[in-house]
C-alpha cells in the first residue's frame, strides 16, 4: 500500500509499505479522508515525531476485521481515534482520559495518511464510531478536531450571555468560536493579524474582529465588551499572542490555551492582575471518547457546518502540497487529503 512518510519537517514522501493485518480485536480501515492538522506542520512537533506517517483526523471504511470484533463489520464507515484511554484508571475515572497511562502509547498503524490503517483493539472497542449515512468521510474526519475544540470550550465554562474572544482565526479558531456560540456566548470577538482570516471569521459568524498588529487587543475587546471577555481561547503560542489575550479577560474570566507549546517557550505573565481578577488559566490538550461522541452528534445534526472550513482537497499522492498549503495559512483553512 501507499503511505505519506514525513522524513523531516517539510519533507514528505510517498512510500510503499506492507499493508498491515488486523490482529485479535483489531480492524483494518481503508482511509478515505484525512484532515491536515496544524500540529502536522508545526516544525518542532513534526521534528519530534519524524520519520513518521502523520495524519490523525481520520475517517474510512472497515476493510477487514480481526478475530473477536463484534461491533463493527467490513464495509462500515467509521471515524477512528488516534489514541484511546483504558477507561478504568484513576485518570479515566476523573474524566481526564488524555492523562490515562495507556493513552499516549496507543496509536494508529502506521498513521492516518496511508491507504490502510490498523486500529488497535482498545481503540476499536472504545473509540471507533460508526458514521451515519449522511455524514461524509470529511465530516467523519472532523470528529477529532471538533472533539478537541469541545473540550476547550467545556474548560472555558461558557454560559449564556458570555462574551467570548478567540485569538487566532484559522480553522481551530473558527471551530472554537462556533462551539462557544452553541454553548451560549452572545458576543464573539476574533483576533488575527491576517486580513483574510479576519474576513473569513466575519463570514463564519463572528460579531467583531480585531487586528492585533494595528491596535491593542485588550482595549479593542473592552470597546465591544466593557468588562472584557468571559471566555478567551488562545490558539497561537507566542508571548505576543498570549499576553494581550490574558489581559483581555473579564473579571473571573477563563483563558484556555489550545495548541501544543514548543519545549523551551516561556510566557512572561505578571500574575498580579490575573490574581486580583480571579482568572482561570487552563490548558486543553487533545480530547477523549466522550468528546468524540458529542462531536459526531454535532456534525451529524448539522449544528456545525464543518465542510465550510474545507478550502482544499488533494489526493494522497499530493500530501506534500497539502502540508505546504496548511502551513501557509492565510485563506487556507482545512486541507483534506482524500484517499
Ligand atoms: Zn489535530
Ligand atoms: Zn485510563
């Protein structure tokens, strides 16, 4: 079979690999749609994994089932999760499946960007979801990023009447905004230095946008919401993006940091103001089986028109181009690799 192997950041090659075979409890999925994630093109993140077959926002058709698989059959259309928790440990019981010791070692084999992927038994049992017939493979692949955004919106404790601020208006920023709106936010402000992304955010339902390279974000947010933003979502990780976002939070506001931060990155936060404003500063890393189910329900119900975020579709053979597009930002939102 063919797979897209990332040898180093920016170096993607289509290679021939042996088609994996499913063992007991496992399935083999013929991949149909893989959505490129920001992390697939973060140089430091890719460098930490390469050489590897990346791609973790995935949907496909079950091609073969191993012995003992009962709840999916060949021909079923499925979303499969890249990592899965045990469901029974202290972290799992606390509702923190991403911190389960079994979560990180689990994976897709060889990775999503391949013609066939072997899905481990725990993942088949706990986080392989059947796609309703009207949900496309692209919609199915969006289960993963939507699940991650849902967890972040949960962590921001958004409630009716909140003002929400999203810093960074790529596809994740738009998803966070949509979900904050569904959770009850009645004012949705976005910030991005890129004029194309600000325009897209307005077209996708944001009430106001700020150019942080032209005006100070906290003042701009206070101009439309005098108390500041009750829920703040920060997608970029540079101090230049993070510090003004914290400053824009309302008293008792919740600030959620969404993206992986490079090792060695530091944020010089002066805690005096966050302390006396009683802010909650939280990270939100990945998502688990509860969020993936809710994400699929939202996509299936039409409440989240995820396909509107797709700006490019390319075949597996052109994965290098798909990654370059995703890295380029600007008017590119989600790039789908179709297999
Ligand atoms: Zn991702
Ligand atoms: Zn566990």
